[in-house]
């Protein structure tokens, strides 16, 4: 059981990688997420859980710059110092999106180019940041296919010819190839068979540990949260109602809603 | 049909002055931002879209009565498409026509750049079917616009990567993408990649018109143009390993012509004016017919 715990970050860094302050997003009169604040440290995995419609995806999209929040700050420790990414000009934010950040979608179709070979999918981020040596790009792509357990012989196949689990692993390779420091994941194991999920989770755990990635992962599945996340935020109606170490939140939930959430899952 | 003055039933060069001004504004903007696709309100022209209505509108907006117009299609002045566009402007603008590259002030082209080097003061107008070089991999217009705005061109190299992965070399032979002045990636229209080196540092003004897609873009004189490639798969304009069988030219783009029903073939310059000019000057090729040798 012990080795099923998420690893603790290797070394204590100088400061948080991400500092979120009072982040809110409304859809007209409806709350998407409201007044969310937290810090994320390098190498740390933060899980966001909560029932459907609680604002998990809205929050993640605001953090990743896919949605513009109505209020709040998302301060990222860039290589040039801390910057509020909400206020950044779009070119800079997009550059961040293909270098230090990565986003893994629930549906691989949203995160892959289905008409492009596996190698081209993995190589795209490299080429986007200026890689211009075909041989080197291909070598890196081959290496990454191996790291996500896809046979190198499939490098020229299109993702359409891949199973759902393979597509998701390819999406992960495509995202991690440029060595990001922060990865956003929205239900990365949703929609997969249980056995396929387990393999993907093992793979993710290994990559997160080896690369020292900071991850913000949205999930319905508390088992996934327990396996991957160091800390958990519980959301309800767009607000964070509980926040703490994963084991504490799951084993000793304080909020009545979290107690309900935990018990209902454990009964399944 | 070949009236020396323009047909009084039409405004000069067919389009009304308001429309020509609108197109000229788009052209000027294109020249100011080389390689950037400027949207314009394309007009119905009395010919189908596939016939180069974008190029025709650009030409119409550029023409002045003193111009001498040359029109080529795949390098030839005498194809149906080239002839009908030339006649169209002879009739509606009354401008002089020529087949000589050196004599033309405006050249409208489909799929070629003349072999004879262009000079300052000349305008080369390209007919463009699909102006968007990223369309192949990204169908969403909103997304390709954003990519251009942010110079987010990784996808363009993905296309070349896919070429090499599939064919062992960059198989793109036409409409080979270029980067303009280190900024915009541009589709040079379906010219053979053989012509790509002529795009850059050219003394002439190069204008590109896409009618159906309603876009105009431009290369002002002496613009830096680079064909995209990889370090280990450098751009190769791929010269034919033949000489022209009629004029002996060794550095021109050749068409393969079947000469009889036994399958005999010959290779001739696709640029008919270039070939004729050389033959008139006494150059001869392997199959120069005796009557030409006289
Ligand atoms: N594009 C949108 N327009 C209007 N309302 C939206 C939009 N997207 C989300 N919402 C609303 O915002 C709230 C939060 O939705 P969100 O998708 O963030 O929830 P979620 O926690 O990710 O849910 P799920 O677990 O079902 O994915 C919900 O009330 C939802 O209906
Ligand atoms: Mg969601």
C-alpha cells in the first residue's frame, strides 16, 4: 500500500510555481467558478474533485488560459520571474502553452491531430519551438513513443488506427515532449476501460515522478485522485469547499459535502 | 474582339472605379505587410472561379491604358485560359498585348514564373486557388488566422515532416510554402517549387489574387523569401536532368510532351516565350526540327 502513495516532491523549491488569487468566471448570471485561490509548488500534483457541474473544467480552462476569467490572478513562475498569465498578451501565453505548459484533454480527439501520424503529433510542439532537424525530431518522437509504451513501428500510423488507451498515451507524449513544468489534465482517464485506466495511471505516475512535473488534474474519480494527487481541492457550485492533503481529505473529510462525496464513491 | 480602344460598354478594365479602389487598397496593404493575406470583397467576374477571377480582379485594378499585358497559363501564352483573359482585357481595357516577357508591364500568370528575369517596374499577378498554406492541416479559418497573427507555424513543418515520413523526401512539388521576410508563411500559388527561388529578391512587384477565397497578398520588390525545409532535408528546387529538346536550355522548367502514338517523348520549355526567344537567337535542342534550323 505504501508504494501506492504519490511521491513527495523531490526537493523544496524557493517558491510556488503557480499562485492563484481570487479567480472567478461567470457564464452570464451562472457561476462557473468563484473566488478560487491556491498555491502549487514545483513537482506537486493537485487534484480537483467535485460533482458534475461544480466548476472543475471551468477552473482548469481559466488556469490554462483557454478561458478568460472575470476576476483574479494566475501568477506563474516563468523562466523570467513571476508573471500574471491572465494579463499576458496572447502570443506570450500561447508560447507558454507550447513550452512550459501542457494540456491533456479528456477526449484524445481534442488533443491530437487525427490526420497526422503519431510521429508528427509528437513532433509538432518541437517544431513549434523551432526544431528543424528531421532526424532529431524523429528520434525524439521515437523515444517518446517508447516512454508511453507505444511500439516504435507505429510511428507513421495515424491515431485513428490506435485504441482509446493508445490515443491517450500518444496525447500525453505529444504534450510532454518539450519538457513542460506544469501540466493541466481534465479527466485524462475518463472514458477508458478500467484495466486501460490502470495502465495509464501507472504510466502517468512514473512520468510525473521522473520529470518532476507539477500537475493540476481534474477528475470525478476519487481513486484516481488518491493515486496521483498530493493535495485535493473539493469544489461545489463553483467554489472550493475543502482543500488539504489527499489522505486527510479522503480519510477525514471535514465538509459535509465532501463526506457525502467520499462515502458515495466508496460505496460504488 | 481585338479593338484597339476599350469597348465603351464597359468601364475601363471592366470593374467600376469604386471596386478598383477597394482592390487597390487591399493591394497596398498587402505590399505594406509582405505575405499577409488581406481580405477583400471579391466581385463576380464574367468567367468561372477556376479561371483566375482573383488574378483578373487584381490585374484590372492595376492596369492603366499605357500597359502592355502578357497572360500565361502554365508558362504558355496560347492556352484557352490565357487567350480568353488576354482578350478580355484587350476588349475591356483596350491595352496592348504581348507574349514577350521583356516587353510586358503587367503579366498575369497561372502556375509559373517566367524564366526571363523580371525587372523593376513590372508587375506579376498570380491566380491563386487556395491562399491558405495551413489549410491542409487546419480547416478552421479562425485558427489559421490566429496562427498567422502569432507566427505560430509549427504546423507548417508538420506537413513537411509528414511528407518525409511518408515519401522519404519532401514530396511537395507545387505550392511549396515559403516564409516571407522572416514573418508570414505564404502559399506561392501552385507554381512548381522549381520557381520558388525566383520569388525572393525579385525586382518586380508580385501580387497574388484569390477570387473564391477573397484574399490578396503581395511581395514587394526585393523581398526576402525562404522556402521552408529541415536542416537535414534542405529545400531542393529539383532541376530536370534534361535540356530543352527545342532550344537546348539547361536551366529552365520543362514539360514532357508525347510526340507520337509509339510513346516517343520530348522535353520542352514550359515557358513558350523563353523557348521561342532562344530559338530565334539561334539556340537549338536535340530535336530541333529542320525548319527551325533554317
Ligand atoms: N460554455 C458554458 N456556457 C454556460 N455555462 C457553462 C458553460 N460551461 C460550463 N457552464 C456551467 O458552469 C458550471 C460549471 O461547469 P463545468 O463544466 O466547469 O463543471 P465540471 O465540474 O467540469 O463538470 P463535469 O464534471 O460534468 O465535467 C455548470 O453550471 C455549467 O453548466
Ligand atoms: Mg468537466
